[in-house]
C-alpha cells in the first residue's frame, strides 16, 4: 500500500505543481522553493480526499510535508490511527 501512497503523492506534485517527474523521495519540496506555499492548500485537499484522512493545522509542518518520503510516512500513520 505504501508504494501506492508514494506514487499518488509524486503524481500530484507532477500534475498539479509542475514539478519534474525526476524528483526523488528525499528532494525537499517546500523548504527548497520547488513547491510554493500556495500549493500547500491544494496538497491538503488532495491528501484528505485521496487518502480519507483529516490533517490538523498543527500537523502542517516541514517535518511532515517537505519530502515525498515524509508525506508518505505521515499519510500511512494517519491511515492507521
């Protein structure tokens, strides 16, 4: 299931944010400026809809959202809680 999470998140960044498909799981997305803060709202809507999770404002930190790898872990954790 986790690879499916990762693939969907990566595809979101490619399709919706114009990120190159060559991004890696550990590329910094927000802190590097590769993705803008405006895309954070789109990402939150996508994550909540696609993975049937709720994200609180306190959870929207770079620790959870800056790479595909941390996003994948965050989503997997939310799905099991």
